[in-house]
């Protein structure tokens, strides 16, 4: 067992997942124009990702318990990557919806498995690493979305870029993912005859609810920031992706510092401060009259949300009386459901009111995270957490 290699392999999994999601998210305006979709129709189409994820979330815990998180990550990484160019090339709305169903299934299953693996690696190392893992998700998002913002301005087609990105991510997966921890370390850790996902109760219910709010906010920015900047501020396709790039750049930088911050400050303090900053940043983005000011607002939002999810996942895996597998599966499943359900809800609301008004949900949810931060006070510190599932 090589823990340093396993940590880097887990970081690679986060990078791949974030990169695949970002290449799709940053190209949503292009797909919308190509298929001539209204905001409402696009919102309903994006709901297909949420529907696909429901099936994945219903079996993720049991698959991890029976086979281990490692094979689940490996089995879902390549399909997740290869579906991105298919999404960009979708010739019709039905094809787009069917592909989004498959994309949501694979992306969600990989997400739960890699977070469960991350909690296991963190426990065995005995020190916080979840922020650095999520920093690599942000790095993948930054590279994926940044490539769209830069290369589309050079005349490269969205499909060509998506194919190149898929090739790079697939190569990384083939090199890094075999170095994850052996499946025997988490397979059957809570018994194959018991579900690893149960309806959360007590403190775990509160943590799962906060994870859902945080992921709704992240999902809304991932899927709608480019559309908002392009339409509301009248920019071109390349510049429209800048808001998502600013958000992910700020989130990546803050998550690199997240582990030392988690060692110094309480989880409650980090959640409260992050929620307030995210709410203020999103308000700035929505009040902006120019792309530059909007980019600043999205960057502040990224700073605020940066360590919310790592804190919540670690807290869920360190609750007294709850196994790490059960805790992280509940928090990751609730959070990922929010990430996928949030964008379609924003799209439907945008068709009824306006996209700017619909995005006020992000401000409200960030404020709720700050208000309810005390939910995580029952969790043990990472150093006190058990060293195995």
C-alpha cells in the first residue's frame, strides 16, 4: 500500500471529474445556439443529468461496499470522459437528452466513489487532505473551462476542443487511476448485506442539507454563468466562459490553502465565513454592469464556497456513531443531487422570471449555509477520526 501514490491518484480522479464537467459546462452556450434552445427548454434538457444521477446514487453505496471505491472510479472515468464530445456534437434535442442521462449517471457514480476513496485516504494519513482533493477538481474545471475561453477565440471548434480534452483526460486516467488504494481496504467495510446509503438523520441530515445547498450554488454557476454573462452583459462566446473561469480559479487557489485553514480554524467558522463571502460575491456578480465586475463577483463566490464541500464531507465521515462510508455517501449523494437538480430549476425559473432573478437563489443558499453552520459542530476533527472505514 503506497499512500502518497494513492493520494495523487485520488487527486487525478478529482481533476478528471472536474475537467469533464467543465468542458461540457463551458460549451453549453454553443450547444444552446447550435440546437436553438430557449432557456426553459435548456433547463429541462439539463434535468436529464439529474435523472441519470438518481439511478447512480441509488446503487453507489452498495457498489462501493461490494467491490470497493477503486473499481467504481476506474469503471466510470473513461465513459464520463468520452461522453463529453458526444454531448458537444449532439445533432438534436433527443440525442442531447439521452447523452445527458448517461453523462449524469457516470459522473455521479464516479463522484461518490472518489469522495469515499478520499475520506479513506484522509483517514489513513491522519491529516486533512479533502481540500487539496477538491482543489484538483477545481483545477480540472479551470483547465477545461479556460481552454474553452481561450481556444474558441482562436477559431477552434467546440467539438475539436472537446475531443482533444477527452484524449488528455483519458490518458491521465489510464496512468493514474490504477494507483488508487486496493479495493479490499473499503470493500465490505460496513458489510455487504447492509446498505451504505441510508436516509440521513440528526446531524447527518443537517450536513447533507448543507451539502445540497452548496452544490446547488456550484451547479448553478457551472451551467448558467456563461449564459448569464453572454446574454445579460452582451459578450461573445469566448469571454462568456470567463465568469466560470474566475470562479474556478478563485476556488482552486483557496482550496490549496484549505487544509492548513481547516487545521487552524473550526469547521463552523469556515462555513460561516465562506457562506457570507459567497453570498456577497454572487450579489456583486448579479449587480454588475460589465463583464470585469461580474468576473470579480464570481471570483469572490468561488473563494466563499471553496472549502464548504471539503469541510462538509470530512464532517460527514467523522460523525460519532456513523461509519465513514455511510456519512460520505449521504453527504455526497445529497450534494451531487443538488449539483444536478439546481441548474434545471434555475433554467425553469429563468423562463418564468429572468435568469438574473433566478440566480438570486445562489445568494440565498450561501446565506443559509452561514446561518446553519453550527450543524457540523458534532463531528470529530480529522485527526481524531478512525484510520479506516
